[in-house]
């Protein structure tokens, strides 16, 4: 519940993108956060800007996860939520991705979540806390040439469902958010890659991708953070083991048919 220090959360990937927006929202509402991430200016800047406590290192390493947990417990005496936002993209199919690429992506996207959750479960059992894993639209649908990313993001859904079944009876909830296109550094990377294949600018790739969504717009990190905070907090008590699509409706429509309509609309307006 909302005890004296507000809700205490560990946010992996809290220095950039969706994770940073989560930290900003948590702290602006009286909560506390520990962010974990690699040593770089982004981590320092995020800690300075938000007032979050920080742990430097790879969240997939048990020692780093333990450091984050100990920092939360030493400073605030409790841990209410683990929010796993760490992740990297990949740009190869199953065969083309090297052994090193598979290891790198599975470590960043899956092992970071598994390790943080395993480390923090005793504290979450004490607080009857919550876990929110940030997957992706690619956690439920394949996209071209992103096999290690797709595999890792699908696996996070299995992790949340396993947690829900095993630890729901003990008072801990685990849910997954699947963002679609969201205005982050990762989207820029993905759109740069797509633009290169299409021979167009990144801006044009972003415009075309957004045009194929029912919303006709990419989400902001702040919008995704609102969904995460809802799932991390007490008002979502009835939700456990759920996969929440925060994709502007992309996964709800048949793109093969919706795309036909879009082409018709473009021809009509041409």
C-alpha cells in the first residue's frame, strides 16, 4: 500500500525511453525509485534529473540486482514494485543473427528481467508487491528480421504468466505491457534500419509506420508509463498475468485488409 515513503520501485532501463518516463512519473507522485543501468551519461543525467537512486551495471548480473535491492531496502525499508524496462533491438532473422547477437539480446531483454525478479521476490512477497514487465508488440506478433528480439519479448510473457500462477496465491502480481511504436531512441534505431532497406528517410519511415496504425500516431513514452504505473499500483488489484496491449490498436486489426483500405484512401485523395 501507500505507506509513508510512497511506493518504492526498482526500474531497470530507467535511464532512457519508457523507463525514464516511468521513473519521472513515479517520483513526481511521491514514490521512490532505484534505477539500474550501464555506466554512461544517460544514467547520471536520469538520476540527477529525477532524484532516483542509481546502481551502475548490467541488471542481468545477480550482483547488480542485489545492489539495487539492498539500496532500496537500506534507504526506504521496503520494495513495492519491480518494473523491467531494459531492452535492446535486433535486426536479423533466426539464421543471420550470430551466436554473439543471440546472447547479447537474450541477456539484455530476458535475463535482466529474470535476474531482477528472482533477486527481488523475497522483498516483494513481504510487501505483497507487483511486477511489470515491458515486452513489445513483438512479444505477440513477429516483425521482419528481429528474431532475437521477438524471441526474448515473447519469453517475457511466459515469465509473467509463470509468476502470476506461482506467486499470485502469495500476494504478488505480475503483468506485461506490450507497447507498439513509441517515440524513444529504440524506435529511431528501428526506423533508421527500416529506412535504409526502403531507401527513404527515417522521418518518412516513421510517418509510413504510424499511418498503418489505427491511431495514425506513435505513442509517447509518457503514455506507456501511465499504463505501467496503473499495473504497478494498487488500483489494478484484479489484474494478474495479463498482457496489456498499448499499441494504439495495431494488434486488433488485420493489416492485410486495413492496408488495402489505406491504399484505396490514398488513391482517392491523390
